[in-house]
C-alpha cells in the first residue's frame, strides 16, 4: 500500500530581522492514517556555530516549548490540524 505523507522541516530562527535559521528537526504527517510524528535535534554545538552570540537558554527553552506542543499534537490527533500550513 502506498501512502502520501507530508513533511515539514523545523527551523530555529532566533533573529527574524536577518531571516537566518538552522534546521532543528522534521515533522511527518499522513492524512490518510492520521499518523503524526517528529524528530528534533539536540545538537546545541551546531546551533552555536550558526549563532555564537546567542544565549543558550533561549534555544533550550524554544526547543522545550516546541517539543511540548508537538507531543501534545501527537497525543491528541485533533490538535494535529494546528500544525498544518493553511490550505493543506
């Protein structure tokens, strides 16, 4: 059986003005089965190479909040619709 899945790359963008970001994970969703899962990277060193002036607390807190929201969506399939881009 072949299924169509959508994925999104999770970005960490600490400075919206510069629009510079680093990829920190991926989110996978299959509408046909309701499957939703994600993987987030924990490589603080990699992020620091991109943004050496950044306070590590900001990244750790952003990652914690993002993970909490995604875990909530995975555990409550109705909430997964909140993660989809408009029009999908």
